[in-house]
C-alpha cells in the first residue's frame, strides 16, 4: 500500500519536477494566469456536469479529478514561488474559520 501524499510532500515533489522536467518555474504572473485558466476549465466541466449546460464534443473525456489536480498543481507552484508553506497556511486558515465561523453557519436560517 502506498503512503498518502502530504501537502508538504506535494510541494517538494512539484518543485523537484519543475526544476528537472519543467526546466524552471514560469514567472508568478504567468502562473497566476495559468491558474485562472485551469479554474476556468474546472468551472466549465462543473457547469456541464451539474448545471444546465450540455456537454460539447471538446468536453468529452475530461475528468473533474484531473481538472482539480491541475488547479492544485499550479497553486502549489505559486506557493513554492512565493515561499508559502501550504500546510501551515491551511492550518492557520482552519484556526481563523473556527474562531470567525464558530456559530455563524449553525445560526444561518438559509442552511436549515
């Protein structure tokens, strides 16, 4: 059984891949643009699968998991480039949400 990939390990492995197979990182603004493109591709597929739009020929064979992984890949690239430890950032984000939203969603009538 293979071990699970942690966020920290993913950051290391993406960095290694970029520096060997990928040659180097695209600059941060290029990667931001690529991230937006990848989010758009994910959005397109979600709208067709769960929304009212029908699939087009060009949508065939695309998988949500692959589109989500593309988004995550570029986000990891941006984190690596800007010195963000995503594990630490996510832990801090949980702390923020647990304080800010401790009762917010339970008290939201729209969610009941």
